[in-house]
């Protein structure tokens, strides 16, 4: 049994991961919506904390309350699209903070204890947007390319401490991410979050001396 923390655990892939991993691990989910967190925690049998991943002080306090963390899954994320000059500046800032700064904050918070233990796994839920480029996705892609660079550099930095870091890059997933922004999008070619969760479980179950640097997953027709 591992102690697993999942950011963005109140819906989407984060919720699916909680459902999958709570069966035989101690799972704690983090998000900003307490009502959703309570519902998911009650449904799947996990713990929860209200946490804004963009606030390092809050992240640090909560990770210290949780105690030993074997696996951190950075899953919190926001979407933004349209051409850059049409993007709302407040939304740009929010997306950059959640998608990139949030990953950095949560990783920084758990690393000292993982170093003490000589073991640990950080899984960053990135995106195919972290290796590709596309018009009208400039801010979103910039954050995901940032996660790619952060993850690769962190792998080099932490390997000597026995800490593994994996970059998971899904294609479009069947979640409510677009619906929440009133964006109509055909999700038929999205990958099911259950398949992504199955991949995450495989990564978690690999031996401590085996690291999977990066892995992509997407619907065959996407």
C-alpha cells in the first residue's frame, strides 16, 4: 500500500485516478472545490484537503499534514484557447499558474521528505501539447512545454536520491474540461480516463529502480 496524493482530484482524470488507486492504496485528493472533494472522497473512500496548488505556503502546510507521500500525481490543470490577443489576461495568468507553477509548487513540497526516504515517484500529467504546437493554443501549449522541460530536468536532478519522475502525455481525454467552459467539442476520439488511469497504475507498480521517463497515450483516431 502506497500513500498517494492527487491534485485536481475532484473531477476528470483526477477523480478516475482516485477511484482506481483507492482500492489498494491510501489516497488523498486535493482541489479547490470542497463540495466536489467531499463527494468524491465519500464515493471512493479516500481523504481530501482543499488546496490551491498555486499557493506554495498552502501546499506545504497540507503536504506536511498528510505526512509520508510515496507518489505525487500532478493532475490539476486548466484549459485556454483562441488567438493570443483574444485571451483574457486574468485567464492567461490562472492557466500559467495552475498548469506550470502548480506542478512546480507541489513537487517542491514533497521532495525533501522523499529525499529523506531515498524513494518516491512524481507523475506529471502533461499533454500531447507538451511536445506539439498548434495555433490558438499558444498559452496552453506554453504551459505544457514548460512541464516537459521541468519534468526532464527534474529527472536528472532527483535520480541520485532514488526519486523517479515520469511525464505522462495524454491526447484529448473524455472529460468535462471543455463543457465547463461552454466549448462545444466532439469528444468521440478522446481517450477514456480509465485507460489513462490504468497506465498510471502500471507506472506506480514498476520497481523502484525502474523509471519511465515519458509516455504518451491517446485514442487511435485522434
